[in-house]
């Protein structure tokens, strides 16, 4: 019986140690956007590449004075950042702020017509 008592004590000690280790390995947290947590590493590469392409498209649209297209691409990039990236990250906060500044500065600007420019130049030349 003494042997059984020692075996029972060892089993209790061992099971307690295993349980403590298992609790240390597992962490349960709440995820606000579950689709972001379910992205595989290969998909995260393509997600970043798609984000880069959106920003490049917005840049090209701004350079070609297609302000509506640029606004759409900037909004889509912002939506991707909000949906798939960690909102608590300092880098994401900075990136989001820069993106908002670009959106605010890229409002459609009216470009003067050539005949208005010529009329202003002739008025100055007189």
C-alpha cells in the first residue's frame, strides 16, 4: 500500500506540473477582426503586396490628376489597414495618419483653363 501511496503522490505532482505548463502555453484573447488572425503567412505577403499596389496606383492617379481614382485607392488602402493590421501598433498609427494627410491634400483642385491663363498673361503684359 505504501508503494501505491507513493505512486499516487507522484502522479498527482506530475499531473499538477503538466497542468501548470499547459496553462502557461495557452493564451485566450478576444479578437475583434477574426479574419486578420486567420491569414496564413503566404497570404500576409500577398496582402502587403496588394497594399503596396494600391498605394502605387494612388500615386500614379495623383500624378496624372485623376483625383477621384486616387481617393478610391487611398480609401481602399485605409480599409485594408483597418481590417487586417494591428490597430495598437505605433507604425500603423503613423501610417494611418500619413494616409489621412495625403487624402486631405489630394482633394480635386481646379486647374486653370489655357484661355484663362492666356488672358491673364495678356492683361499683365499691357
